[in-house]
C-alpha cells in the first residue's frame, strides 16, 4: 500500500507557487500574473490519449490566447522526453505544440497540485486541469481518469464563463455560452425580492431565479 499523501489545493485561494523547468525555459506562477492560466497534467509522454489531448490543446491555443489565457502542460517526464514527443506529434500528425510543458521528474509541482493519486499510479499524474486567474487565484479544478480524455472545448467554455462571472458579478447556467443570458445573484432581503419581481429589468421565473442579458 502506498504511503504517498495527497494534498489538494483549494478553490479561491492562491495557487501553489511553482518554479519549474519547461520546454520553454523555467516558468513560475508569477510569470503568468495578469493572465489567466490553464495548467494541465497528463500521465506520460508518448501515450495515445495524451497525444489527442495535446493536439486538441495546440489547435485551440489561439482561442485561449484570444481571451488572455495561456496554456501550460505537465508530466513526470524529462524535457528531453517532452521535446522528442513534441517532434513526434509534429512529424506524425502535423500538429505543432506551441505551449510549454513542465518537466517534473522530482514530482514537486505534481505533489503541490495533488496531481498524483496512488490509486491510479504512484509515478504518473492523473488528468488534472487547473484554471488560475490573473491574480494567481485557483478558480477551477477538473480531474479525469487515465483512461478518458478531456474535452478541450469545455475547458475553453469554462474559462470564458469564469471571466464573465468575475467581470459582471453573475453566475452562468448549465451549458452557458458567450451571448447567453446569465443568472443574477438572488436578493438578500424580502424588500429586494419584491422590488426585483416588479422591476421588469430581469427575466424571472421566481424571486430567486432571474436571468438577464449582458
């Protein structure tokens, strides 16, 4: 039985302060201040499911960059392995990986972010995804098993939803896409509830469930 302990970071607190070698030189959390960041781990280089994810991230990179969001990959492999894998993907699939990949042989970053789960593997990171805001605060975490790939369009949608909630102080309903109506916070008092229902400003099903267009 493994004695590896898992320490998970917590939402709405500052993300763990990493400083790690990558395929684009050393990267730290501070390097991404002022930008949104999607940090994602994969079990290992030269694996089929991970290859599909990396190609999808690479193809979507311009869409992430367009909303002020950078991508940063990670696996418990060396930079040499990362570089060889990147070159293989470009040669075999015609897709160029443009974002950096952390080389985490020491497992320092993976441990800080709770990416290694002993029930899955003692030496490989599960498919973990972290969305970090421009202030370095962890805003979302997604975990997938090794057997199933992530949906990169969903991660892009999530970043857009988080940006909208942050900017406008609203929530977003299931499946929300930019341009859809958003959910406004419920009123805190009976007087506010009555005023909201009579204001005509919102699309209300009931006093606690109101939407509006941005």
